[in-house]
C-alpha cells in the first residue's frame, strides 16, 4: 500500500510539473520600441517632470486583466506586466513625451527655480478586450513651474484602439493609445511652455 501511495504521489507530482511546463509566463511592457536615441543638443524643449501615475485598483495587478463576454473579466495568470501597471504607464508616457516635446524628463531632479513643465496623469479606465479594443480613459493636467508659474490646465482624454487577436496585439494597442495621449499632452504643454493660451484637445 505504501509503494502504491508513493507511486501515486510521484505520478501526481510529474503531472503537476507537466502542467506548469505547459503554461510558461509571458511578460509585456507598455514602453514602445525605442527609435534612435536623441542627442542632448536635440532636446531643446522645456524640461518636464511626470508625477507618478495612478491606475484603477481593479487593473492594478501583475497579470493582464481582460474583458470576456461583455460583463465578465479574466485575470490571466501566465500573461504579466514586466513592472507594476502604474510604473509601466508612466515609463511609456515619459518616453513618448521626450520625443513629442523634444525635451528631457527631469523627474526627481532639483528644479533650482528654473522653468519646467509638471504633468500629472490619473487613469480612470484601462480596458482590454483581446481581438477587439484597447481603451484608456484619463484625466491629466499640465502647468509651468519656476519663474512665472502658470495655473494648471486640466483635461481629459478618451482613447480607443482597435486590436487584432492575441495579447501582444492588445499591448501594442495600449502602446498606440499612450502615444496618442502623449501627443495631446504635448500640444497643451508646448503652448503653456511658450506662455501662450492653451485649450484641451477636442473629444
């Protein structure tokens, strides 16, 4: 009986290992592939600092959370973000803003009362439906610090990207949405940085 029990235990362990081996972990990032790095001489825009990004609690998970069947959601155990989602969104937006503004992200560095932009982003929705759409709904603000500091301008953005099947396509859709968000923020930031009136993007 003991030998039979041991064999059953070994067989169960082997099946468990086989099950684990059949579901490898996949990691994703929202930071889009980098273009050729910009030289310091090209970064002529007003420097910016991007505050930590807040994300809805329900999607603030290591795993991808996707919609399924309209009202249902599924937490994907083997499909994961490489970093916390708020950090991923912040890193991706920072990278896109560097290109859109031709400037540097100086977050965490002393300001020395020199003019800089301060950008704040709060995600209200971060929806994912494989083979259908990637959606970002956000509120954000931009203000100029240092010198003649400006009153912040607060705006909102609703961005929806159609995506193909697969989780990689879904993540790429969110990358495109963040790129569009960076372009909208940059339009406002450039005007404020130049001391000109600015208005929120339409839609």
